[in-house]
């Protein structure tokens, strides 16, 4: 049995070859026979001279040919050693030079309290070097033909058996790759990917097992299996906040949600190692270049995982109860614009986005625009209060209908007589007619500017991809368009955009750009500065207080107030029911609605806003969306230490007046 020593990097081997019988002595050269000599001497002298001349000629010709060949060889040697030496040296160096990418670790995504929403788990690709496996890392020059044949036949099977124990499958799954020693172009094959995303610990166990196997020559260790970094992106809570966090594709690149939005910063910058290697592995003392990877940024979102979980559960239950086509809810800190929860349904598992309906992989709360309906009456009153054109006690005569362009505006309760409402009463009864009449006091251009300042008509800038800007008519809009906008038709918005505008008119009058980012840190834990968010005053504090007055009237007055309130807290609210537009006809669908409800609390110092939107058939906002908003508010207030109100009024201010 041949003795062997392991040499060189990567487990290269060398061994002394056994003496071979091929070193045989050559047979003795025979001397010319005497008979032949006699025949030579018996020849005529003239014949001898002819043969001598012929021999001389041939000798000279041979010398000339030899001289030419030597000249050509010398010229080629001069070309190789002189003229082409640099090029050949460069080609040889390039052939020996290899570059290995050092993958940057993708930054994690956390919730506001540090709970992990997305992280990277160390893993590898398992790589085979079939050429090395065929000789199990030995120097083939030091082995007999029989040994080489035995290694080529049996080693791939030994390796495959170990792979099955740790990677699963059958030996037949691996043998084709392990025995493919040449590539399609006939060159030596040193690279076959056996499996991707193998947990690092599993690979280490695999390596140890390979080292323990005795090969066919009686030595321990199987060679030719290596690894490359192939980290796995993991979402520990699966479906939790999946429509926010998003997912990565097979290459580890952000492909949805925040993973896509912040991909470049999360990904970091890969490094590389450049080194030289020969037939038996890396050359230890050769030139090596190393550039370390820069790991990605880690983000803490504003999302509260506990509230997010509750929001997802409640919105899913509500959608199932009413066979809703879709549903969304947002919980927002009204003083900062921070989003505490943002749930949509249907959702998906970020660990397995391929199993989801492609239409569900986005975030409907920002990607779908809709007409908000009566909740928009909050803005109608906010603008009028800010301009001094109305206050909660302003008297409004509300007839059975009014003309608007070529159409008529009616209230949903279809009253035949004229109603005498205060502005508070118009809001409480959600009168379309009263809202349009009030807004007719303000010119279209001024109204349009208010709506622009509230964020309508342009993307909110929340840190998620695919946001729909919505539609806002221009300042020269027709009067009937302004009438429709007074009660939430004629313009469109998305859920987050709407919540930010509602927060602005209830927090004292300041618009804050909505956000899902709380903080960011680099790979060293150093804080990373974030872009400044837009913040601007849109209405006065007095106007905001008056908005809260009329919103409180909705929750604290009339029948069913218990279902709209939370014990111990003063609250404000408003429902909305907007007809959906039929995409085929371009007309309003009489049976499809966007039912919504907004609630804010506590009235004396608003902290939290919850806004819920459900797409249903033949159902109203107060029925469908209000229970979810109320339940989430009851969870959020104590969670954030919001104390109950000192006093909770039972009766509201006047809703009607005597003419």
C-alpha cells in the first residue's frame, strides 16, 4: 500500500510511487556480420565513391534542415522569452489568480421595542470539486493506475453517503455532480453546487464527518467538499407585519415591502479576497488582497409587534365576518406621525412569499387609492373653522335636496322636510347637503390649497414602495366637484395618507409626514442619521379644538354611544361609507362600499388615532369598521400609558336649533 503525506492548502496530497517493472534494460545492439563486411569489400571502387558522395550530400542536407529547425526554435524561444514573456507571465498569473466574494451581512429589521422582524442566519452553499474528489486530493503523479481507478470509482460514493446523512436526499441525487470531472468544453471541473442555504452548524458537522471517513487507500479524510457564504433571510414571526417588512428574492435582494424600499442600505457592501492557487490549492506566500465587507444598516421600525398582531387578527376576523374583499387598519401617534401598526388583509408569510397570491404581496393601505366618503367631512369643517367661516354652533338649513351641476345632492336618510342643524349636527347626522352648503362659502382655489397642505394629491413619503398618490382636482375645479369633495367624493387617497391628514387636524393643527422608521444603526452600532420628515401647520389650534368638539359629538351623543366609547376616556369619531367605482362602467357601484371609521383619543389631549377601512358589499362604516377601530383604541391607550380622562361628558352640545 502506498504511503502518503498531506501537503499544500486545501488537503492536497503527495505519495511515493511503487517501483514499476516498466524500467526494463534495452536489448544489446548487434555488430555487423562478417558476411556483410565481405560483401562491402567485394564491391568496385567506383561504386564506393558513388555511395560516399551520396552519403556526403545527405549529410549536408540533413545539417541544413537541422540548422533551419534550430533557427526556428531559437526564434520562437526568443519570442517567448523576450517579446511575449510579459504577456505569458500575465496570462499565467491571471490563470492562477482567484477572487472570492465576501458577503456582507444584511442588516436586521426590528420593531420599536427591539423584537426581531427580519434577520440573517449564517448559512452556506455546499460546493463540490469533482476533479479533487476523483483522486481524493492526492497528487495523481504519485499513485498507480490501479489506485487512481479505485479512488475514482469509490470516493464519490463515500462522499455521497456522508452528504445524504446531513443534507438529505439519496446518493443518486449527488453522484452525477460528484463524478462530473470535466466541463462541457473539456476543461477540469472544480465547481458544482450541491445545495444552497445550508445552516452553518450543519455544514460544520458535515465537514467533521468527512474528516472521519477512511478512504480507499486507508487514510482518514474525504476531500473536495467546500463551502461559500449563502446566508438565509429569516422572518421569525412569519406573517407578522409581512405587508410592512416584505421579503427578499432567491438572490437575497429586497423584493417587497421595507426590504425592497431600503434594500441598498440593508444589504451593505460586499468585500472580496483575491489570491493565487496552483494545482494543489492556495499558494501560501503568494500575493493576496483582502477587502473586508461592510455589513448593512439595521433598522428599528415604529411598529409595535403586539399592537400589530392584534390589528392583524381583528382585521382578518372582520373581513371574514363580512366577506370583505380587502381590509386595512392603521394605528398612529397623532403627535409624531409614527405608525404603531399597519395591518392589511389578505396577508402572507414573508418566509414563503411564493405561496401567496401575487396581488397580496404589496400593502393595500398605501398602494390602493379610494374615495374616502363621509370621514372627509372632518376636513370640510376643519378648513371652514380655520377660515372663520363656521364654528360648531353655526346654523345650517338643510333642505331635502340641492342642485349641483346636472345632478342633485341628497342625504342618506332621505328626509323630505327641511332640517335645522348646527354645524355640529350636520357632522353628527353626516349630512351631504349640509356639508356642501357649508363649503360653498369658500372658493375652490383656497379649499384646494388646504387639501394640498393636508397631503392629498401626492405621495405621503412613508417608507414603503408602491404608494398611490391619489387624485386631487386642481384649483380651478368646477363648483359641483367642490360640492362632491365636501362629503368625500371626487378625490381619492390611500389609508396612510388619510390617517396622516386626520392626525393633522386633531393634534392641534400640525401635519407630520407619516413614518415607519424609528431609528437606524450601522454594523458597529453607531446611530445613522435619518432624513428629516416634513412638518407644517395646516390649521390653527382653535380650529383643531373645534374639530375635536364635533368628533366627540359622534361618540358621546345619541343611541348606541356605549358601542362607540371606551370607558373612562373622552373620544372622537366619524364613520364613512363611500361607493366604489365600477372599473368596467366607470360609474358608482350601488352595492360595493368602502366602509370606514376613525377614532381619536383622548379628546382633551389626543395621543392615538385608529383608522379602519373595509371593502364590502351593502354594509356601512359604523357597522363594519367601527368595532375594530374601537377595540384597537382600547388596547393602545393603556399600553402607552394614556391616563383616563378626568371627566367624561354624557350629553353633547346642541345638534339642532329652533328656526
